[in-house]
C-alpha cells in the first residue's frame, strides 16, 4: 500500500467524526463519562446510607456538585460548534484510558486534563470556555482538596480547632478543643473539617457566575469571601455547639448526629447559593 493510500486510511476516521459530530459534542461526552464514573460509587453509597435526600445534601456528593456537573455539560453542549481536530482525538484516547478504569479518582484526573486542554487549546466559543472552568472547579472538592487534606490533615484540623476554641473562648491542644463548660475535650475529626465546605462554596460561586455569564469586577473579591466565609462559619458554629459541654456533645453528636449534619449541610447550601446569586444578581435577574 502506497504512502498516499495509508494517509487516506488514517484520515478516514477523522473525516467521519468531523461529518457526524462537533468539538463540543466530543468534549461534552467526555465530561458526562468522567462525571458519571467519578460520582457513581459515591452516589450509591450515599443513597444506601441516607436515601436520596441525604445523598443530595451530603458533603461526599452535594447538590452543588450535581448542579455544577449538569450546568457544565449544558454549557458545553449549548453551541455544538467547532470541527474536531487530530489533536482532539489524541487527547480523547488518552483521557478515555483514565475514565474507563474502575478508579473514580482517575476520572477526576481526566476531567482536570480535559478542562485544561480546552482552556489552553480549544477556547473556540464562550460557552465551551465557561463550561471548562466549571468542570475544572468540580475537580477541586472531588479530587484536589481530598488529596491536599491527606497530605496536610494535621495542620487543617488544628486550624479548625483554633477557630472553634476562639469562638467559644476555650483552650485547644492540637486538634482537640476543651469543653467551655465542664471538663474534657472534643476532638475535631476529618469529617468535621471545614475544608470540604470551603471547596464546595467556591464551586458554587464558580458554577453560578459562569452559568450567568457574570462579568468579573473588583466586588467579586468581597462576594467570594462572603460565600466561603459563610460555609466555614456554619461548620465551625456546629462544632462549637457540640464543644459547649459534654451534655451538648452527647445530644448533638451521639443522639442526633444525622439530623444535625443534615441541617448544617442544608444551611450551608442555602447560604452559599444565596450569596453566589447575590454576587451575580445583575446578570441573573437581567435574563429573568
């Protein structure tokens, strides 16, 4: 077979894809596969433990993550433009290797790579760029913050303990806070850390502003601070109530842990969504 014939055969699959689909379709499909594979195991476990209501408001899944996934895919498929290039196919093959493996974390690695690829080499339209920003933000609470927490768990928990101790006017030793009333200590466990709330709050801000096509301004610094601060404040206040006394700890942690956790998670979603919407209110309500 001549070199010209080989070249024609090599270009044939690319020509078929170019005629049948678009760049946005290809990228959107990869986003769907990565999100589904990354979330599926967590969703099943959360539903088994707390039902669909618990899954939506749990920190492992969170309605904020589901909202961002749906919103990002919707933006990616909104225009359905752009001709698929050879480099896109090469990147797709590489990313699919990570996605199809039964390791959820690798799907988030793939989504990170896809988002960066789009932002660096495929920002052909505004919707695609905004979708890539949302997808990159999703990987922060799903992959990079848990990884960061594993590396710096002690320092993060000590910071949480410091905030709780300051709020109730008590002492701390490492990640343990003394009860403000009575003797004994409460230990700040990884599940009680504010870092997950912080990352979800940031994701909420990114999702709302990108979907609303919010124009950045200096005031955004204030709104981002309010969004993130409110998420941390809800969690620190919850732990501070348990650290008030051993009696409070027994009631809020041992007897009504599921209820208090659900209330705190719902409140977190409400405040971070509220501040995010207020920050992007100009664009949101102009479309209403």
